[in-house]
C-alpha cells in the first residue's frame, strides 16, 4: 500500500511542472511579459503592442510622461526614420542630421533662442519589429 501511494505521489510531482507551464504560458503570451521592458510606465506592454499592431508605416501616439510624448512605429528603423522626419516636418521642423539614436531638427521662423530653434527626437528599437520615439512636448505644440 505504501509503495502505491509513493508511486502516485511521484507521478503528481512529475506532472506539477507541466501543469504549471500549461497554466502560466497563455498568461505570459497574452500579457507580453516576454517583451523587453518599455521605457514608459503609463501604459502596459500589451497596450502598446495592441496600439502598434494594426499600424502601417505611420507613427502611433502611445503615451505622455515627464514632458515627453512617446510614439511607436511598426517596422524597421529606416522606415521609422522616414516617418518621424515626415511627422516633424508637418509640425514645422526641418530635418538636419542624425547622430546615433538622435534625430536633429531645426526651426528658423521667429524663434528667440537656440534651444527653442532645435529639437532632438530620440529613438530606440524596442523589439525586432517596433521602434519607439521620444519627442519633447514643447516641440510639438505650435
């Protein structure tokens, strides 16, 4: 009798990790916990992916934190650069150059200081298919 109870206990112990995996795997997939940490906290990774997934070759507004607006782009960095340059041009900025992950823009019309006459948009590849852009809010308000 003891031998039978021991076999049952051992089998249950062996099945426990598989049961945990089966239970936790759908949760991990649906909540996007396997994605790298997002550089913002106002929205979850799952919400960011849901906003970016249907997009096609355009910047998508994600959130605003600490005086910065976060935009996302689904695609590669080259196509994302074209989208962010076009977006900033629509806001009255002229593209100047790119240095590393920063895109530099300038503005000449009626601006009083050098700080107000330039804008830097920072980018980062978030996953293999999403690029995130951080733009100071003061450069987006006209």
